[in-house]
C-alpha cells in the first residue's frame, strides 16, 4: 500500500510509503514472523521511486534479510520518527545510521552496510578553510534535525536556518544565505545533478568518514539473541 500526499499533509501524518515482503516458506530461525524496520527518504541510500523503495542501503538490507529467509516490513517516515519508533518499541530497527551515544542507549548498530563521507561545502566566494574564527564568523547549516545539525550546535558553530533536506540546503548555500554546509557527499552530489550544477560548483573539504548500519532495538535483540550475528553474517554475503 502506498499513500502519496501533499507536503503539508506529509509533515503531519509522517507516513509516505509502505513496502512489505513476506516469504513464509523461508521463515528465519533467528527472528520474528515479520521484522519491522523503519527508515527515511534519503537518496541515494534509500528513497521512493517508480512505485517502490530502493537505494544503496535499502538494497543491502533487503539482500541480507533475503539470505536469512527473514520476512520483513519497511516503513518510510521522517528521520526523527523513525528513531522514536524503535526507542518506543513499536519497530525493531531503523537505518541507515552512524553510531552515536544517544542511539547506543536503546539500540545496537549492525556491521556497516554503507560508508558515509561527510564534507564541508563552501558557498561562492567563501574561502575553503576551517578554524576557530571561522566557526563563529561564518554561517553554517546542515539538514535540520540530523545528527550533523546537532553536532554543529554542540560544537560552537554559528548555526543558522533549519533546512528540511539537502535540496533546500544547496539552495541556501548557492544563494549565500549560509556560508558553509555540512552534508553527506553522495547525497549532495545527487542534489547537484538534480540542480543541473557541475560537481565542482562548490569548493569542498573532507570532514570525516563514518560507517553506517542498521540500529536494532536492544529489547528486540534480547528476545531474539541470535538475530544480530545472523544479520551481520548475511551482510558479508551482500558485498559488492
């Protein structure tokens, strides 16, 4: 079942898609009758196109679960809600995510299913350098509500604006409403293509490289103690 709604409705109802695959004849011995996972619309890692969910991370998750014979249901929602559903126990896991201390309190991260390259992107005319003076003199931003946005705030950067996605972030940077953006390289590259801009339109610098995986609820893993090791082993069969 798929429900498509105007943007203002989407913000209230949160749900934008539902994809279910169940293979009862190949039921996993490590997990539940149906695994409930949640994610966000975040191309190219996972997005909704041509009537189905797809993407680099989503395809890896589907591949691993297929090797396990694990029936599953994946719900696409906004990122904050995806994590809250796992924290509250209504979903078993969320992806694709980097490791944080806050998430570690209620969930356990799987082996990597994708690698994130975070880069600083500098607006037109902005000198590509980072120092303590830059942090307070320039205007920074990242996707609002993301770990990147909160990291900037916690570390004393002059954070302005609350862009809902990378598309808005790019627009703000191009128009110099912000001076520096922090974003995933694959995500930002996709938005440059969508905006018909060359890959090197903005100068950039590598900030960090982090592995990303699936966070599974500790409550869920306590009940299905063999699931995580089985899932991690299945991921290795889906390399390449």
